[in-house]
């Protein structure tokens, strides 16, 4: 007993005097160092003093003391949990004291570590504070072991251990990565192959049937493609081994075959993938190892004799059907009658979405004006529409807008200029390496040229439409993957087929089944003489054949002159059986009108649509009704679906998230051109007549143009800031988000602020009465009179007799108003 | 640590913006999900700010930082005999000579590194803007996606150093000159999105105009206007539209713009606040004043600044004739300001964390167009025998040996790297260095990992082609 007390006394003294003092001293040092080092990194000085870095790096070592000791203390306590007397008392006390001291040291070193190295992220503060909290808890617990009741001791010790666990978990997440643990769970396997194999390993007995062979093989190829072929594929052949085809796999590498069919034990490949990750022969040698499931699958496959299906292999990527499909239209129910709505209704039922009420007239007319002709409606027009009592006034409105051919052309010109990368100025023109197609494009849109003819004229062009496939040629020698024939192949496939050939024009694609040879073969259609295949800009000595991307569509005569090859290609591409061409188009138009495509991104048509039926029906109907884009627009704009309230999205990335559920049109920002035209119409023309590129437009265009629209002027810093792309490359969607450069341009840029300044002069003259002016400006910009508190804010600034400056500022604020800037 | 938090904070916010593009299906994408690798800015960076001093138009190395045997002009002189049209003088570095007229720069060479072995790309028949595109983006045009300018990459990865100073500032290049479309093609953030694009200040003496309220608007009115804007929004029914990213981003951007235009830092753009004697040292024209503006902005926390002598076909360093006489003027334009910038930043301590790079798209030679082993179509009428002073100079475009100067931000002091031949062709014969190495060295100093990339249209697009660029460790004090 005496002895026990002596130990107790000794430890107590040790704890209370020297050690606590020491701990606080250390903490104090840390607190002082903290800002000093922080400042260093912030201002100028170079690397921190090496001693701090060194001690900081000891943190991961030191933390294991408190983790181990405190947990052991707790385990000991568990053993005597129910007992009154604590036989382990002195031992626990020693453990606690050392554990606490080491936790203080760990915290100090940890603080040093984050100050000397660039740690960051969301986990760090959690780890830091749970760590510190645990240290404090440990100290208190230790104290209770010398003073307080056992219940308190047990409770606090348990809390401390919980703290250690939490802090330790976050610390490990920082060191090893957040997914260190979860990544090995079966649910977290990376989703590389969009085309998920359905073959299930379990429950499989007896020989495999053909479908099972196909599925198993698909799994194997998916694993190889994700984890192996970067080094053992087309680009690199480490150890002379390729794992991207049956022949290559069976052939093996420089040391002979890598697998013995039917005998996993003797297969080198199996041995290597099963080695511990730190073994120098372990495969894959870089990155993560294969998962146990993947290894089991490969083993099973080898055991089964490494079967390879005969005939066509199923793709490991999702590949959309080429041929058109006309799904059956669901039966009409209630007031849901149009095919678009019926397909959406089906979709809503499946996803438990309720139909919302249609938007009001004011919202609807603003939407369709902006979507059909790119302009905001005048206030009187809005009022008249609201007062119109005809039941089909919305349909009539859309028809009327669609028949305003010039306005329609001037709006849609922007979209097609982006997509066909046609611009009035840009690279290439200076050395005669580029042709514009403005005149042709403008007339085609004004005439609502059927889409099949539109495509044909771009691919098998006249002098006026040759600019699209001619590409952009810079002076000098250019990368083989950017020769104009290859540009044509890439642009035609992207714009018309929603297909990315850019990877394959340099090497076999890693993200689709398109091969280098496919890209060259397609490029050859545009070439006067056969092209030599270059891999990653290095000649291979192999000449490419000539063929379409989809051989089902037809065969190109490789001996024909280019002109004839292009004619053939154009004919083949626009055939009704090329469902992809029309799906791509209807999806683009849908995305323009609804803020998001049925398939996203709109250039990746192999992705899964949110409604296959809707997409297929729209495409088939489009062909059946004469390839008429306006009819397509009409069908969408008059649907109940389009008339649903707009949907706001918190984070832009949610739009393309895999679990996206369609519930209505997404709110959009006006494009650079829509915004500029809205300002031009509502308050004052932004551009003068002289800015219009008359020379590039049809001769009779003068009568078409009611005011200088932004789609008809050359790009400038103002339009660039607002998001007009430089049309060097195909661009099929615009950013819908504001940024600083944009805001600066609008806040003090000349182009915009001068227009507002001119407007102020005009408005002040026209409306000497401030109240009347506020009402009219509200009507002109937002299409509605001001609410009373809006009016009083405005009048407070304007005063009874507004100055020009005050009017200018008011106009400025109104045009930057979110209600003015959004399509909602 | 504070700095890191801010930076990360900012990157998080700004990446939301670029993700919008992803959402819209635009050719912008998130980080490549490399096998479980988190994004980690490397430890031990040596620079926070980069100043690129761009001597546009092709500056002859033999007339500037790598002079060869001097041959004075005389009628009937054989062109092939002429390597340099200036005498040379000894610099602050032992045994290193510069061409006459660069005495000021020569005197600060103990503070930086001289590279004499830059090898430009061979892209056939030469177009300046194409080589400039390559220098600034590391990619040869045309490309299937719009390649970002090095300044845009840095803006994207690190964000602004001071929140109210745009991260990427471009001083001195007007976009209205010949080849302007080609110039615009690389003065862009490309697929990274407008947000990271250049803040253009064509005329540094007008720099303030870009960051203050519109002409004729005093501070009080500017304040009032902003207040009105906020009041009108708060009173409107727009709240019914709920919160979404477009509206939020618009409001946030407007606030940022207001902050910048109203901030004390905006004064950095005002060159008239500079003492006259300092102003005069820099005032050799727009380039010199650009250097002064760069200095002021660096002191206030700029991230990336480019200052150029401006490219305009056949002007400036683009000497197709009268090469010698033109060089006399060009040297006057650049010598004082560059040296002064180095000295000033050194004195104020900023040079430690600021990397200055002096470069040009390629070099020039009197006889060789392109490179010795791959001559390209000639563009200059250069007679073999000189009978007129206007033919005396380096008029052909030479891509096989160029000089680059680098100072500060972790770059070695008083160091010379590489060598060109002493006889024509004066091409690189030791330690050739290419653009991807230059870029990676800059990125490394800033802590941007060499494999930084984004997935665009499903393909990774790296800071340097295929992410293969190697850091030129020899140039750095500490790797």
C-alpha cells in the first residue's frame, strides 16, 4: 500500500509540476512559431528553418504513442470495467501520463508540420481540432485518474479514445488519401467502362455459354484497358508485352507467354498481379493494384481457358445505336397530348416527378422571344399578349415568331457560327488559309433550309460553303493530326455526329473504340491524295484506306476524285438510316431551348440520354416531317414540358451529374449577343450601323436588319468578355456563369458604358418626369412596371429632376439586374 | 499558412466557375482523376510572382546577349562574314560579353541566369505569331482545343496573389495591329475559361483607366451607383427565382469588380504617383513604362504579368531591314527599364520571390532562315554582298539558338547555361533547352506540379505537351 502511494505521489508530482509546465511551454512555442512561419510563407522569405520541418515530419511517428497508449489504457479499463476496485489503476495512470505527454508533443509537431509544408483542404482543420481536443481530453482524463471517481475516469477515457479514433482517422485520410479505405470496397470500384459487364462470378458452375464468354471477356478487357494498357498497349509496350488484343495476350512478352490457358498457377500474369504491392515485380507497377475482385475475375478467366468470343467483340464503352428508332407514343392522358409531353410524362412517372403548373404569360413570352429570335419583347407586346384571350395564343405566338425569318436567322446565326467555327475575323485569314461561310449560313437560316440539305452543302460544298471543311491553315508545317483533312474529319464528326475523333487522330483512342486508322480513313475522304498514317506526329509508313466512320452507311469509292468522294459522303451521312446525325441535331436544339441536352455533353452522343424514347422520337419525327428545324422548335416550345417553371441549379457541375433528373428548363444567362441586343432594344443601340459586316452578308440583307445586332459584328474585347468564343475551334455551348473580367467590362468598359451614357441623354429628354421615366425604364428593360418599393428606391436616386448622370446610373443598374440577365 | 488557405479557398471558388463550363458541355473539365492522386501544391516553392518581359518580333542573339565577332559595315561587305554588327563589352560576369548598348543589363547579370541555348521549334515557313503562340502556350497551332496562355495556367492553378489584382495581366500589346487575330488566339485562357484570361492593358500609362470607375464618374457617384444596384436587386422579386449559380456568380463578380475599382491597390496602376526621377529612368516608351507598372503591381501582389515591346509586323525587333540601326533604338528602349526593374525588385526584397524572364520567340541571322539543318522558305531580300547600310543587320529568322535571361524567384545568380557556335551558323552547341523545359521550370518554382492537366473532351491536356516537359534543374538554386 505504501509503495502504491509512493508511485501515485511520484507520478502525480511529475504530472503536475514539470510536465504540465513543459507541455504549456511547448504549446506556447508552437503558438509563437505559428504566426511567424505563416508570415514567412505569405510574404517573401524562402523555405522554413529545417529544424521545424524535421520536427514536423516526426508528427506521423509521434502520433502513434498516444494512439497506442491511450487505447491500451482503455482496454485495461475494459477488463475491469464492472469491478469496483481497479487493479490496473497505477498502470493505467502511467500509460495515461505518457500518452498525454506524447499527445502534446504530437500536437506541437503537427502544428509545425502544417506550417512548414503545404497541407490544406477540408480535412485538415477537422484533424487539427479533433487532435487538439483529444490532447486536452487526455490531459483532463489523466487528471481525473489522480483525483476523481471511477465513473468519471471511465467516461472521460472512453471519450478520449473516441477522440483518438476520430483524429486518427482524419490524419490517416490526410496521409493516405480519403478513399484509402473505401476504395477497396466493392461499391467503390471505378466506373471506367460505361458499358458495365453483367457477368456475375458467383453461382457460376459448369461450362460457360456464349453470352457468358462474351461478358466475362468484356470484363477482362475492361480491367486491362483501365489498369494495364497504358504501359502494355499501343503507345508503350513495356517488356514487349501488349494486353490489348487476343493475339497479343496469347503471344506474351519478351520472357515468353504470360498465361497458360486453364492453369492460373502457372501463369506469369496471375503471379505478378497477386504479388504484394511493394514487390518490385508487382503489377500494375504504377498506381493502385488490381482489386481482389479483379484478380479473381482474371484468375477465373484463365482457369476457364482464357476464352475469347468468336465474331464481333462487344465494346467496353457505351456505344449508342446508329439506326433510327421510332418508339411508340404513349396513350394520351388528361391534358397531356403532345408526343413530347407524353414521353416526358412516362419519364416523370418513372422518376416520381409531379407536373408543375405552366408559367404565366409574361414569363412565357419572354422565353420564346429570346429562344426563337434572341430578343426581349417590348412592354406593349407583352401586355397585348397577356390580354389576348384566345386559348391557342401561345401556339400562335410561336408560329408568328418562327415566321420572322430575318430575326430568326440573326439569332441562330450565333449558335451556328460557334458550331461551324465561322467568324468574320480570326486566324488564318491573313495568309489565305481560311474562308468564311457567313453569306451561305445567313441565307440558309433565313430560308430555313432543310437540315439534310444544310449538311450536304457543308460537306459537299459550293464556293460559298466550303469554309467549314476547308478548316484553318496556319503558315508553315503543322502537326499531322491538325492537317486540314483531319480537321475536317474531326469537325464533321463532332458537329454532325456528336463524336470525338480528336483522340483517334493522334493514336488509338483510350476513351472509345475509334482507332487511329479509322480517323485517317475518314480524313482520306476529304483528301486529294491518300494520307500516310502518323502516330503522335510520327510517320508510320502506312497509307490509310478511305472509308466512312460507320461502314453501315455506305462505301466511299477511294479512287474517286475528292469532289465525288465528298458527294458520296454527304449523301450517305444524311440518309434516314443515319439516326445519329438527327439525334445529334435534335439534342443540340433541345439543349439550346432547355438549358441542357437530353444527352450531355452534347458532343458525346454515345452517352446515355435521360430519355431514350424522347430522343429517338424527336429524331425520327424530325426526319419524317421534312428535316425542318423550325417545326422541331415549334414542337418543343409549345409543349407543356417547355412551359414548366425554370429550374435553378446550385452548382454548375450538377447539370452533368450522372444522377441528373429532368424537371424542367434550366435557368440560363443571356448570351453575349442576347444581352447586347436586349440592351440595344431596351435602352440604346450598343453598336452603330458601320459595325455590321455587310461585306460578308447577302446583298439584300439591308432590309432585314432593324438594328445592329451583335451576331453581325466582329468579335471585340467586350463580346469576348461576355463569352463569345474565339471561333478557332468548334464550340457548341457557352458558359452560363459570370466572372470578374466580365463584371469589369460591364462596370467600366467603354463599349457598354458609352452606350448607357448615350441612352441617358435620350431618356432624359424623352421623359422629363422622373416617375414616368422610372416606369418606362422598368417596362422597357424588365417588361413590367416597378413595384412600389422599387419605384421609391429609384426615385430616391433620381430625384424630381434627374440629372443625366443619375439616369445613366439607373439604366446601368437595370441592365445588370439579374432579372434582366437571366432567361427564367 | 494564411497564404495557402486563401489560395485554396480561391481555387475552390474559381473552379466552380470553370465547372460551369463542364456543365454546359463546353470543352472545359475538372482534374484528371489520376489514380487516387490528390491535388497537392508542392512544398518549397521559390516564386510567387512571374514577370515575362517579351521582346517581340525575334531578337537576334548575336546582337544582344550572345555577341560574336564584330564586323563593321563597309560597302561591298560580304554578308557571310557578318556575325555581329556591334562591338561587345564585358558584363558583371567573368568572361561574359554583351553587345554594345546593353550596359545596364550587363551590370545586373550577377543577379540572374543567362541562357544561350534556347532552341525554338521548327514549324516550317515562319510566321511570328505562330512561334509566339508556341512560346506562350507550349503548343504549336493549330490545336483541336484552345490552348491556354502560360499566364492563364498560373492564374488557374494559383489564383490571384492579392484578391483585387487580376491574376493575369498583359501589358503593351495592342490587338489592333497586323496578325492581331493570331495574337488573340494565344492571349487567352483557352479551355480553362474566360475567367483566367488576360487583363489587357495595351498602354501602361493608361493602366489606371482600366481599374477605376468609368471616365467622368467620381468616387462618390461610383459608390452611389453600386448602392442603387444592390438596392434594386434586394427590392425585386428576383428572390423568387431562388439561388442558383448564375445569379450568385453575377452578384459575386459585380462585388469583386466594385472592390477592385474601389481598392487602394488600384493606385498601383497609377504611374503618375511615381517620383519623377524614377519615372524618367523607366520612361523609354510603352515598354519601359510597362516595366514600371509591372514593378508597382508586383509590390502590391500581382501573380503573372507580361510586358511586351509589342509585336507589330516589321516593327520593333522584327527587323527585315536596317537591322543594325533599328537595334540601336531597341536596345535603348529595353536596356534601362529591364535593369532598373531587376534592381528595384532586388532592393525591395521582392526579387527573391519574383521570377523575371526576358525572352523572344526566336533569334535572327543575316544568312540562315529557319535552322541550318532545316532551312525554310526565305522571306527577306538579303543580298550576299552588302552595298547599302539597310542590309546591314540580322534580317532572317533563326530558330536554332536564342538567348533568354532569367532573374529571381529561385533562379541561380551569376550563372550561364548553354552555348552557341562562334562561327556561322551560330547555333546551339551545348545544353539545348526547349520551351517545355522553360515552362516546367517556371511552374516548378511556383509549385505547380509537372503533370498538371485537365480533361478536355475526354483527353488530358497538360501544361506541357503530354506532360513530358522536364524541369531545367540546372537553372534553379534549389530544386
